[in-house]
């Protein structure tokens, strides 16, 4: 696995994006740091109409397939821990239509991280069998959908 530095990211904007604007360089828990780094962007577009928000997330996911595939190929490893664009998109899916109160956002972050780390079926299957940029993105998209469903259920029950 090739070492990745801020200089490496600075030479290739695609890597810089795949590494979540550099947040994936965190030596500890880069996925969690990447998830947290995605929050300011969510705050920027969470007020959009739901259809527009969905289009933004869909475009970010399609872009992510390309970015993560390039990063994986350049680094010579499938799903390098520093590639966190997939965490950005997964979190944005989980937070779709969530109340913007800090409590519900925190619940969304926690749920997404749980599903992303534990990888219950079918996420684990996808993580092991689907490769390239699609595989890197798809398991986090699925974790985001599971987080979304769980978060919306909790909002319905307790919100």
C-alpha cells in the first residue's frame, strides 16, 4: 500500500476529493473523521427541497464511484482506509429528511457509523464481493440506507 501524504493529495484533486478533502489522512479512525467532515456540507444543502437534495446525493454517489475507483487504482489497494468520499455520501443518505436538530443529526451519525463498521448482511457480502469504485461506494450507500430507515423509524416513534 502506498503512503499517502498531504503532498500526494495536493498533486491530484481526485485523490483529495476521494480522501474527503484530506480528512481521510487522519491516523486514527479515518472513516469516522470523514463522516464528521461530511457534516458541514450536509448543513449547506439540507435545506434544499427533498428532490434537489436527492439529486445532489445521487450525483455525489456517481462521482464517488469514479473517484474511489481512481484512488484505489492509484494507491494499489482496494478501499484504502483513507478513501472516505463513500462515508460522505453514506452519511448524507442517512441524514435525508432528518430533523435538523443536533440530537437527530447525532443519532444519524451514530447509526451510519454502526452500520458502516458492523456491516450486517447484505452490506458485508457487497463489501467482500463487489470491487472497484462501485464496491467502495456501494457498501456505504447500503449502510446509509439502513441508517436512513432506522433514523426515520426513530423519528416516527420518538420525534
